[in-house]
């Protein structure tokens, strides 16, 4: 009689089956039943663990998705705040200088940390239209690299 791969586990199951049927005799049939019980038990345990791991993975994936979405919303809000701030600084620069200003002057009117977040041309476009609470910029009709201050009406 071969013990096979599940020999140790099957022996304890075999003892249990022997007690249930009221015999001490170990038959081939009883041995096969014990081996089948061990195999089914192992398969059930493996499947339960796989389902548990899948559930944990699903929870982790959902948390990750939520964190990514939250971070994206935060980043969009930050970019919008920076855009408004940069446009305001540009409009103030043009108002204070009281003459047409260059793109370079507008860029230098903004904080360098903001220029790393929003491109200068995006901030200029926002300062032109819709503008800010201080007014807006208007492109020079002949030279598109110059901008002048236009107060809100």
C-alpha cells in the first residue's frame, strides 16, 4: 500500500474514517476515501484563500483608484489657483507700468514656483480672456508680443 503525496494527512483522515465506520481494518477502499477527503479539503482551503486574496486585492485597488482620483482633483484645483494668481500678477504688472508690456515682463511678474506649474502662455491667455478681478490684458493690435492693461468696466 503506497502512502502517496498525501500520506501523512491521509493517515489522520483514515483514523477518523476507521472510527466512524467502527473498524480498525485499513482497506484500499478506506485509504482511497481518506485520500479523497484530504484532496477535497486542500482544494477547498486553496479556493477560500484565493477568494480572500482576491477580495483584499479588490479593496486595495479601490483604495488606490480613490487616492488617484483625489490627487487628480487636488492637482487640478492647485493648477486653477496658480493660473488665477499668475494672471492677476500679470494684470497688476501691466497696470503699474502703465505702458504696453512684453511677454518677458509678464513672465517675470509671476512667481517662479508658479511657472513650474502652469505655462506662461496659458496664464497670459487667461489674463486676456476672461481676465481677473483687477482687469484684463489686451494684445497690441500690431505687435502680438506686447500687452496693455484694460480695466474692468
